[in-house]
């Protein structure tokens, strides 16, 4: 499974904006590398036909554990300009996310005393989908979104949006112009930001004294338990559990009021943070206890995880090799970013997968980064069904298995890659 199309030996260090030497949360240098998934290209950069012959940029993808505050993190930071130019993710395009946001707004309105003078600010507000859930109840809203094309979509819906990267400097300007915020939301930023200090100083500046800061981040135990190693890539700089979050917020005079698990992005936590707490929910201690029991404070846990990841890779590669030998036709189902981590890490190229299909129009007609597999609309899958389809979008397994029941009835099989390669 060598795949002639792979050039994995060319790691381009100069595109790495910064190499951190200290932990992003606590500043400790007690950092231990436990897993290397690279070198790997940027997994959301699909290639046009004309780009296939040019050399591709590869980056290190090494994962570290801080033995002081227990944060799992990347230290090689790719410049956000390189990472997020032409970013095409739209919140409003996904129905499950719309429902999720609507429930979040209901929960906030139920639990905090807000009125039509209350200001709700969303950091990384995308196309304004989340803020719409607040503005429809008459609250004041303000979006902050770095991608101007996406900010314009929000403006068109009547959600006022400032085009900017949120940091302390931005917060100072916003505070002067709009006053303190009663609610600050960050549902898709915390894991993506390198400079958490500047972010938190910005929150401190912008949040009203009795205001609440609400974040959502993928929850580390889910990643570990389900071996979701393919969700590790350059856009995700931190992999949070509650413990390092407590550490971080305390540094800025804040405490976690409540935390709950929510079923998005492979299992996330929603965290409510305030300055002065009257009473902390028992949920906080419960999760901290669970994290101690799961030994999230021990390097051993992560070394074991890394061994399991290598085993998954070996099993998957072996399975595909055997099927290929038997003459099976195999394709990929879905072309998510995480799928590109899996394909590159396991060196699965065009010699194994004839093609992959994806419903996202801008991915169709392009090629997967690093592995150069052509991406087609799902029509191709129905017209030229394979014997086996590697389910790269495993987070939608239930939905896809149901949708493709005809394919399965006719004898077509899916291969689920994690937590253990399985043919179904
Ligand atoms: P997503 O879950 O957003 O993952 P990531 O953050 O790793 O990119 O991506 C899912 C991908 O799968 C997306 O490109 C759309 C595609 N997809 C299909 O092709 N068919 C489907 O039925 C579903 C649900 C998704
Ligand atoms: Zn640390």
C-alpha cells in the first residue's frame, strides 16, 4: 500500500507560523509527545486537477500532553491565514446544527435573566445561525466573524456582524462601542485558538460583571474511548477535558458554573463560566471525578491510546490489502477533513480507493489532499457501486447506513474504520 501519489517525506516547516515550547493553558514546559500522525497536508484543502502536478505542502502533526495541567495539544501552529483562507464551512447549511443551536438558546433563556436590553455576543458567529435564535426573542445581538464573505451572509439576515479575529485588542474596541455583554458564546473557537491568554483577556474585558461565557468543545474522553484519532488535525489545537479548563478560567478569575455533555462533533461539552459563583453545579465535580478515574492525568493513558491508534492503522491496512487481493472494488464514502487524516496517516491512496463521494459541492470534481483520490457526487456511488465502501464520515454512520440500505440489500458492504475496523 505504498501509493505512488504520496509524497509524505516533504515536511514544510516554513509554513508553520510558530512552534510553541510551553503549554497553551499553564505555560509549563513539561510537555510529552505521545503521537505522531504526520507529516500530513492541510486536510480541508482539496486540490484542483491543475494542482496535482505541483509539490504539496506537508506539515508535522504531533500530539503532546502537559503533565502540569493535563492539556492535550498541538504545538506546531499553522498560520490561521494559510489554514482558513477560502474557508467554506457554513453553520446554517447543517440541519442538525440548527436544531442544536436552537436548543442552546432555549437553555440560556431559561437559566439566565435576560431581557430586550441584554447583549448576546457570538465569537466566530459564522452565518449568524446561532444569534438568530436569540434575536427572534428580541435580545440585542452582535456577531464577530473573521471571514468577510460569511459575515456578509449574517448581515443579510439582519444579524449585525463585525469582521474581525477576536482577541484582546478587538474586545477593547467592542466594549467601547457596544458596552458589556451579558452573554458571550464561543461554540466553535476554543479548540482552534492558539493564544488563549489573549482570548480570555478579551472575554474579561467584554463580559458584564454578572455575565456568562458559554463555550462548546469536543470532549477528550470521547476521542480517547472511540479512538477518534482522525479528529486530530491542524485546525484543532487543543483537546479539552474539564480539568485544564478549570485551570485556565481560574487564571482569569472565573469558575465553571455548569458543564454538560452534548452530542455534536463526536461528543462535546457545553461549559458555562462566570466570575462570581453563587453555587456550582454538581456536574462539574462529577466530570472531574470521572476524568480522574479515566486517568486523564497520566501520560500512560495517552501512550496506550497511541499504541491503539497504530493497531487500528495496521488492522485497517491489512483488511484493505486482503480485500484488494481478492479483487474487491473499494471506494470511500464521505470526504470529511477527518477522512483525509485517516487516508494520509494510513497511506491509503488511489491504488486502494477508486474514488470517494461527498455531498459538498465544492469538494466534488476535486482531489483529496495528499492522497489525490477523485471526489464525486454520491450519484457515482449509486451508478458504479463498489463491493466495499470505507465510511470516512463515520460520525454520520446511522444516517448513511439507513440512507444506503439499498446498496446493502444488494450485497454492498461498509467498512467502519474506528474504533476498530469492521465490515458491516
Ligand atoms: P463533517 O462531519 O463536517 O466532518 P469534518 O469536520 O471532519 O470535515 O463532514 C462530513 C462530510 O461527509 C461532509 O463533507 C459531507 C459528507 N457527507 C456525505 O458525503 N454524505 C452524507 O450522507 C453525509 C451525512 C455527509
Ligand atoms: Zn499545561
